[in-house]
C-alpha cells in the first residue's frame, strides 16, 4: 500500500535525524526484543510495526510468558539500516486497556485517506467490552505517530493479531484470530466494522492458527497465518480471488523454527520490485522463546503464483556498505568444521555475536558487500586471540583470490588490527575470511577504508 508524498515525509526526514539508528542483518532489530512484525511500504520507506517483548518482572502479566507494555515503530529505506522512532502506543495511555495486562500483542497499521490507523490487541480494564482480548485503533497523520488511541476498542471484535488490508477499490478489511480466523469489512472511518464478522472457512481445522496477514499480488489474495501442524508454528498460506474468500489451502511459507521458537508471525511486502518475508525467531534469547527478534528474508513466487518456501538465513537481505562494521557472524555460508558462532557475552546478548575460528582452513562467507567506486586500501578486523593467529581474506569463495593476510597478535583483550588489501575490485563482492594456521581467533566484525 502506498500513499501520497506530502509534508509528512519532510517531517519524517527531520525526525530521522534525531531518532535512534540500528544497523543489522538477521535479526534486524538489535537494541531490544521485537516480534510479530507487520511491515508496510508507505511512500518510499518501509515501516515496521512489531510487538515489543520484554523480560517480565514480578506482577507484570503472567510469569514466564509473553510480556509486552508498548509498541515502537521502525523505518528504513534500504532494509538494512533501521531507525527506531520510539514508542507510539503504550498500555498505560489507552484508557480502555488494562494497565497491568502487559499483553500488547501483535499489531498492524494501515493507511487510508491521509491517515494512518494502528490496530492492536489488548485485554480491557473491565468486562464491558467482553472477556479476553479486544482490538483497539490509534490514529495518526504520519506513519511514525504521534498516534491518538480511540477511547473504545472496535465493537463486535474479540481476539488477537489484527491485520488490515485496504483493497484497490478502497474497501478495507479487518482480519483477526480467536481460535478461527475472522474477517469483516471496515467502514470508511476504519474504526468500526461495516459487516458481521465471519469465520474464514476451509482453513486447517486441527492445530492452532493465529496471526493472519493478507496481501494481494496480481489479483490473487494470499491469506497467511502461523499454524501448528506438529510441535511449533509453521507459516502457511491459502489463496483466493477475493479478500473474503473462499480460500484454498496452498502450502507452507516457512517450516518450524530450527531453534524451537514456538511462535512465528509474518508479513509480506514488495519493496522496489522484490518481495520480502518478515518473521521472527528467538536469536537474542535462545533459552526463552517469549523474547523474540524480527528477521527478514527474500521471497519468491512460482509461475503459477504459489510461494516458494523460505529457508531462514542469518545474512538476511540487502547490501552491506564496505566502510560499515560487517558482522560476518551473520554469514551466507560457513565451512562444516572448525568454526562456530557464539555470543560475545552470553549474559549480555544485545552485544551481539562473534565468529570463533578453531581449525586450519575453516572459513566463513559473507555475500553482498558494497565497495561502490571507492578505492579501498585497508581492512580493519576486530579480533581476540590468546595465542595469536593468521587469517586470510578471499574474494568470491573459499578458493577465490587472496586480497589480505591478517596477523592477529596474541592479546588478553579485543584488538583492532589494520592491514593493507590488494587486488580488491570495486562494486559488490562476496567475502570469505579463513584461518590460515588453525590457532584460535575470535572475530567480532571487519570493515574497509
Ligand atoms: O506475541 C504474542 C503472540 O504470539 C502473538 O499475538 C501471536 O501471533 C504469537 O506470535
């Protein structure tokens, strides 16, 4: 969904200057936990509306469960550098929400007629609106807020995981989950239903379904949803020629999490001609899967319109500028032996990861480093080695030409090592860092100047 460019985007630019910048591959948000990503293209930027998992304290919602107090919005114009615009809605500032619920679950945002509508589920303060979750709306003139919450939740809607879809004819639809997946038309004001909620039929009956996200491509409407077929949630989809169905179950977009993260949650965008899948895993909290992190990978369609399964990657999407810190632990490929990825400090996972080289010939490959037209002469390596060790930088693959030899000195602390490079071509390159002597070396990042 796109919207007219206006003064809003000038203001947006000014705000970006003061907002927080984050650079990352997968996971894309590394300054906090983030889950249930709902991504949209508004103007020439991608806006991301995730849930905000926190580690709950005693009295904050249900112990050892999801704990969410507020929502941030993030934006990017290249999918690799994200700006955190800060909190847009929090439980204490919506008068109908239980301020001790800590259950601000999966949200969504839509644009219509010059306004942005942010939809969020939360338990209400009292039972006037029914038990369990209701769904509220907050309205803004810009995609990053300020959002003003409506004083009441949407009438006749009970459940979680709202998703809004505005069709080409301007008709908006609201989808949500409550055991089944429901749909209703929205009125032009986007805050009230225009039709009775109806259960979407023909979806899998066995196993939990939640998190509906609907998008349209070439006249086909894709209803996507996490579904538990076996132990944890897969991302699945159904296709139709109408936003209200009937839908036909069509396949799996992403298999169960390889790390055992019980939930997954998805959104899809087409940005500058490429389709992307936003989803989540528990990268920054491997021992507690209710503290999740948003990821992105590229998505492709078959000629018949069906979706090709997405294999989750650490490398994620987009190019990485050669002069920035290149986190090679978010690799494209890795040798089978003698190398591993670990947290820099397992007690402070937000410090990120390192690559641990432990055998001669072990290598890691990071694709898509953009050297542009600049003539780079030096390589920086942030490394740690108690013994000292020798690494090599190659181009293209593990057998490609050597462009740098890096002697890492033995040290008790992390050290920045600078070495000359030769034979490096301009443009976009795939890089391989390899251990030449097998002595143990940890690498945090590399960069070029
Ligand atoms: O984030 C809390 C809940 O977990 C969401 O509402 C579901 O979709 C699942 O991801």
